[in-house]
C-alpha cells in the first residue's frame, strides 16, 4: 500500500504459497524451511542461516503441519547441510529498516516473530540440532526449543550488544531459564558484552 502497488494479486499472487495452489508441486511454500518425517520424528530442515519474514512464515507453516501429523512424536530443527551448513547467524537486518523509528511497527514485527517461536515450546517435544555458528536470532530460535544438542566446535553467542541493540526474541532471559542458576552471572556477562562462548561451556551450564 505504501509503495502504491496496483494489481498486487496479479504481480505477486499469494495462492502460489497455498499447499493446494499452483505452487504446491514446486515447493514454493518451502523455500527456506523443508519438512519430512522418519520413524515418528519430524525434521524441519533450515535452508537459510538468517531469519526473515518468509523464513518465519514458512517455519510456522511447517511446524503446524508436523504438530498436526499423528505420526510425528517429536520434532528436530537442523540446517539442511546443503543451503545452510550452520544453524543460524541471526536476523536479516533489512527486515528492521522499514520500522526504524516506528515503535508500534517494530513491536508488531517482533510480536509476530515471537508468536511463531513460542509455538516451539508448546505441543510436541522440539530439539535444536546445533552446528557451526549459532548467533543472535539463531540462538534465540534454538533456545525456544525444549532441548538442544550440539556438535563439538559449535560457537554460540548473543552479539546484539556490540551493535547497540537488545536480543528481541527472548535472548535476555531464555538462556537463564534453560541453565543452572550458578551460571547466571556468567550468562549476564556474555549478554552485556556480546561475547561468544564455546559449546563446552554451554554444556556445563546444562543449556546444551
């Protein structure tokens, strides 16, 4: 609307994203998030290392399908290994440019994203399989799951403080809730400095 686009339904017909629509056979509703089921375990394959509007919408769509599938007993989130070999680097900053200086707009954006991530903590057990760098929004995505496993050498962090912003998807408190209270002072230090930390340390806290 703000860009005065006319005939939007012809320029960008949304029915291609409908599973029953013309784009279903092409997988256009699963560009960044694929899903499959094997032996009662649903797999959400992440094909993008940064969060954006399409990624969140596809995650919500795929998660809903697996939650409703009676054959699925648990759900795993993991990079697909082809398009993305690391769990996640955060959010696509271009998504926030339109809401700079717009407090209601920014709040609406973050609430929409948080609504999808909150669904990971309800319903069937969810596990984040971490590898490579797990930073910013990627770490918040993992923290919203019931449990996390990680490969040796995985690096985690909430670097938002280094660019003068706060983790907006729960990073300020979710790590504490998933970790031993004895580790909270160390977690506070990491959040305030934006420093990354090795998986071995996160394992010692009980976070991994």
